[in-house]
């Protein structure tokens, strides 16, 4: 049976901290719904109503565009081992980029990954747990290295150019705010 909460409790915070993968969902007012898997050591619970993840340069920037348009954001976690559980966090997203004053304080929570382009904050309005009994069991085999290796090869100038060419607009043509003479976090 699904249960709703207003804020994360200590058990839920511990559950989030153990997860190796999470999913980010956002949608524009009209257009495609985006659902992205995220991994690596990129997520932090900053408080019972605030979660942040470090977003690395990649092939698209749908979440940034959707947050700019309407702010809606959902994060989902699934237990792939141990007791079954699904946890969804609903709320308003906020994008913090390297040129903003809040960047340094937030960035200190994360590893120094090359290619960091923004930190996405979720201001939690509510959360929901559900049983997760239909989610299969999986074993964790480790992190992939390809994204960091790609970013290392590109270097700071190459990443800046990539964001200008590939991350300025969402797949629906919405502006993301990325690549607009953005300062480097690299």
C-alpha cells in the first residue's frame, strides 16, 4: 500500500544513501516526458526536504529545460537488493550552475568529477513509498568509467564547446541555460 509523507525520515534518508542508481523525471508543459537514470557518487540528501545531485555533461539537458519552464521534478529510487521498496520524491527543481554564488557550497558535497555542469536541487513537496515487490533483484557490479574518460579527453574547452553545441536546447527546442557562456566547473 502506498504511503505519502511530507519530508524524508531517517530510515528513508538511509535508504537513499544506499542506492547506486536513481531516476529523474521531468516534463515540459507540452512535449516529451524525460526519464533519466543517474548513478556514480552524485546524490546527496541535504535535509529532510532537500535533495541534490551533481549533473555531469552528457548528451542532453532535458531536466534543465523542464525546470526552467515549470520547475516540476520527481526522483525515484528502487530497492534492487534487500527488502523491496520504491521511494518517489516530488517537488520543485532548482538548477545551480558554477557561475552562481551557491555553487561552491553545494559543490563541496560532491566528488570532483570532470564535466560537472550543474547541481540540481529538489525541494521536496511530498514523497511516496510503495511496496516494490515487482522490482527484480540485481547485484551491483561497479561504476562505469566511460563518461569520465570522455570528459577527460574533451578537456575544459572541449566540454564548453560540446555544451554550446549539444546542450543549449532540449529535444523539444526549449532553452536549457547551458552553453550560454557558462563558467566551467571542471
